[in-house]
């Protein structure tokens, strides 16, 4: 089961504040939020963790951008697979 964090939790996990967080999204260094309601969005916990791990490992901005692109592509492919239920 995937966990989705609202912004306060995602910020707490990353150690960032709101403005740098949104700047990272604009620069391709953080994944875009997912809609979880009509007026609500959040961030998949595994994506935040993966990006944090890349930063801790000392990955370059270009490597983190590639990771973010891969994470977005995984979202797209997961959305294209119909439920097996």
C-alpha cells in the first residue's frame, strides 16, 4: 500500500521549507504532487524517501532530475495498468 504524505509531512521528512520545496519542483528536483481530493494534494512517501536518499548519497542535480523523471514515468505506467481486482 502506497502512503501519500501531505505537504507538512513531506517538508518534515525532507528538512525543507515551503519555498525551497516548490522551487525544487519547478527545477525538476522534486516530484510533482498527486491529487488526492478536489482541493487536496500530496506526495508519495516512497518518492520523497528516494529523493532524500539520492541527496544523502551526494547525487548531482542532473542525477536527481533523472530520478524524478523516472519516478514520474513509474506513476504514468502504474496509472495505465488496470486494477487486477
